[in-house]
């Protein structure tokens, strides 16, 4: 595990974007596992800048996103599909047919999850998986539980997750209670994992995830045994990590 300490959110974002840009330059047909949330927004801004400057090209890139709320269509402004279009895909030359997000509009969970696993299997391993972390240690929407869920599955969101994500909705009642998420096996099979954390609300869970026991009660703790994990924290998120 490599921990990079950034001085600010901006610095974390630039460093994260540089790692993703290097991945695309080194392997133009990379399969990226991309994430939503406030944390990666700055990374996407920097990637768009690098694309506009001609430094990176998404022509042959594929993106397989981590998760989606159940019940939200693509055109719902809080769907993760919409988030990815607005924050990255609309601004670069990625081909729409190379972009995947679990289908939240399909209420048949078995069908939606199997279809996503089929897509993942078709591509094989993800080259670089970008992750944020929830305050309860979730990655994607893999919430704390008794076991690590391996494949794409439906989850019931924890109260703390609903609370944290309600800022994007009119009220907490409007936050969907369920989501589809890529499983832990897919995340762990990625060749490289890049975990980002920003802000004081992530400080305690970052310590638990990276230095506590590996347990499905803290889903991100499994990343400790990933062979190629890079973590970038800003000052606040890194405050509880050992020197
Ligand atoms: C959501 C997403 C996660 C993300 C988390 C943290 O629950 N499903 O992928 O890591 O929020 O979000 P933020 O970056 O806004 O703190």
C-alpha cells in the first residue's frame, strides 16, 4: 500500500488525475472502474483539462462504473449515470457504447446484477479502479455486513449513507433506499486500485480501513490485501493515519 499525502482537495484531485492520465497514456485501451461522489469530482475536472490540452485521449477507453441507485432512470439528475455524463463523459471523447453503469431502472435485481457481471466478465479485469469511501467504510455501495459480497448485488443503504448522500436530494426521504453495486471480488481483481479520501469526516474511517482488522464490517479494509493499492488523502482525511 502506498499512501500519498496531499496538501488540499485540489492537490489530491490533481495527483489522482495524474495517476489516471498516466494509466490512459500507458494503455490507451484501459478499462477504468470509475466512481461517483464529491470526492472524485475534482479528479474529473483535471482529466477534462488534460483532455482539452491534448494530453490524454479517451477514444479507446472503457469505463465500468461502480454503482447506481435502484429506481432512478438515466435522466434522473441524481442518478450516477447522469453524474458521470455531467462530470466527465460529456466533456471527453469516450464512446457512449464504452460506458457502463448498472441499470437502476431495471427493478429485477437478479437480471440487472447478472447483466452487469456479464459485462464485467466480457472485459476481464479492470485496469484501474478509482474509489471513494463512505463514512461507514463502504466502497461502491458495498455496505458493512457479515460477509464480503463478491459479485454485483442489490444493497439496502445504511442510514449513515442516506444521511451523507441526502445533500444531493431535496430531502432524505427522496434518497433511494436501495442500490446496485459492483462486488468486492471485481474491485479486488482490478490491477490497480486508487482510493481517495478528503475531509475530516473521513479521518477515523481511513485509519480503521487501512490499519484496523480486515473485516466485512469495514468493507474498505479488504483493500489492505490488494497487491497494488494507492491511497491519496488530503490533510484532514489523513489526520488519524500513522506517520
Ligand atoms: C456514495 C458512493 C461511493 C462514494 C461515497 C462517498 O455512497 N456510492 O462510491 O465513495 O458515496 O461519497 P463522497 O465522495 O461524496 O464522500
